[in-house]
């Protein structure tokens, strides 16, 4: 009888999560010691190889198999039944991770999908093994699961790949400083002694952040006590909305308010926008009222996740830059 997926791992699979941090933990910072991995810029997904075939599922429980037949086919050819892999579906373009093309997989027509796959094949970076030979191994510590994963991956060929890991913090810091040029977002740090706990933020993620000058041309909340800033950058000759900040602390809000003025003359943005203009991945389609202000250059801290011409995650407001002209602000090189 062929092994099958354990009943407790039938989709949707509850995946372990990570909580954000600003500093890379020390070697002994997590149970059993830290294991450091790259943070891939792709779709977190799980491959299920059952007795009746292979499927690919998103973290939200969506069946992605029809969008990634190249990954499903490779997994069917290389994985024995009864395996469940946790990892990331990614696409490389010119040695850089390409989230825009990856996202196109979900919106391309059925007729056009084969051409897109041929031009931009996907890869899968596996970083955890949840089941093998039909046995649920989530209760094992990560170090033991990793050893089993490495044995399973010994004969893999692309597009299946084993995500690298190190217990050397200095090597991890080198990855953190150098690999962002390839589009990696930072590091994920896990405890070697930790079992796998679905829906629990048991890991730590540290994203690389960069200081960027942007244009604040609107806020959310009153001009005298803004709650968020809405930021823009010049895109194709126009000042386009590219994101919003995390909530402003009371002190930062008061200081920023001293530099905000009502707009003079025509303004490039409307007074009401949709949530998707600030977060293209949001399920909330409702309207958001903007308090328009005279455009002001501000410095923000942003992670390296950039989709199309927008920040994918909230930015952090740093300080006003009234000495700079808005015309000096340029689109970041990403």
C-alpha cells in the first residue's frame, strides 16, 4: 500500500509563522540554538505529495496547482508519496527574484499561461518537512526535520531546491548584507529544538530596511494630528501613491504636523481613494478619506519588498526633509 498524506495534514495546512524583529538574534536566542535562513520573496506554499497525486497550496488555503503546473509536475516526478513540504514558490529573472512575474501566474488567462511558464519558469525553495513516508513529523525538533529534508532532497533537480540554512550568525549576517541585491528580503530565524506549530508565530523574521526619500502629499486623520502618512514617488512623470506608513506615534505625529500645510492650488491626488491603492493585496475594497497636504519630502524606512511601483508593506516614518525639493525625489532603483 502506498503511503499517503497524514489526515492531520490534509489541506488547508496550518503553517508556522514568524514575528518581526529589528535585530538578528544571537546564536542561543531560540530553543536549541538558532538556525538562520534567507527570507524568500515569493508565495509561501506547501507541496502535498499524496497517493493520488501532488498539489500545491497557499498559506491561506488556496489550491495553486493549476497556476504552477511546472512545480506540481516536478514534485510528482521527484517526491515519494506521503510527503508534505513547506517552502516558497519563487520566480527568478536575470538572477533576481521577480515577484511581479510570480503574481502574474494568478491573473494570466488559461490560454496564455503556458507561454508565461515557458518564459518565466517557477522554482520551489523547500525549508521544512512536515510529513515523510506518510508520517506526521511536526512534533520532531527542527534540527531532526531538517536532517530528514536534506536526505529527501539529496537527488533533487531544479525546479525543486533545498533552501540554505546556517547556524553561523556571522555567515547569516553576510547573507543579510549581500543577498538583498538578488531580491531576498532578509532572514528568518528558527530554533533548532522547536517542533512545528501551525498558526503560531514561533520564528523570527528580520527584514532588511533602507532609508528612502519620498513625498508626503496626504495624511490619514486631521492635519494637526495625522495618524498615517500617505507617500508618493514620481512614476512616469506623475506623483503616484506608493504606500502608507505604519501608525504614527504621538510624538512623531505632533512634530510632523508642524510641517504640514493645506495644499496650494491643484493637487495630484483625490480626496477619497480605495484601500487597494495603499495595499494592492488587501481584501478590503472600502473607501479611505485622505487629508490632502502641500507635498513635503519626508524620509522613511522601508523593507526591500517592492511590487510594480509600490511598497508591499507599510513604511516607517523617520523625519521631515523640508530642505529638499519634491522635484529632487527619484524613484528608487529596485
